[in-house]
C-alpha cells in the first residue's frame, strides 16, 4: 500500500532517499501553510522539524512511499521516541490541497543550531527545488537564539 510522505528536512535529498527508501518516488513540491520550520534536537545534534504557527509556511517535497519505505523511515527518524507521525494538509502547485504523512519532532525538544553538514544538505535541496532560502535562514536564526 502506497502512502504520501511530506519531506521538509534531509529527506528532500533525492540521492539519500534513493538509498534509504528504494521504492520511494518523488511526486513534486508542496507547501505546508501555517507551519514553522525550526531546528531542535538532542545530544547528537539539531534537526529540522515543524510546529503549527499562523502566517508561516514551509516548502517540502512530496514522496510516494511503500510500507517497507515507511518502516525504514521510522527507524531513521527515531519514531516514536524522537519524531512522531501526523497527517497534515499540503498545498500543491496547482492550488489543490492533499493530506500526507510528516514526521514531527516532539515539541519538548530543545531548539539548537544544525551542523554545517546538515545545513548544507538542506540548503542544496532549497536551491535545487527553488524554495525561498529566507525560510531556511529564518529557521536557523530562530533556532539558534536560545
């Protein structure tokens, strides 16, 4: 059974996803409205997550994944301890809205700055998909001030 998966962090990297989730197919870009991108984490580092906040938006890549891909992603994302899964609505370029599954970090995690390697991975995806770099930069500033 296929599922729609919304990637807003490192899983926007198509090479990484090809390795991690061999059945996954990129379907195109989408937009999360009224969500804010930020970096939170643990002792291993800070990673992308989203939280509901009016007036913000987060660009993302929409994937079609298999059950096996989802199991692989669950392990990679540290589900259910680090990230949980939620169905969220996204806006497609043709102005239609659909629901897909996103991993969201538990809100009690602390804000922090991502590693340069992780930042570069996201910055490359933003450039590749013509996303507004300002959104990524604002997430960094917001997450680094604490």
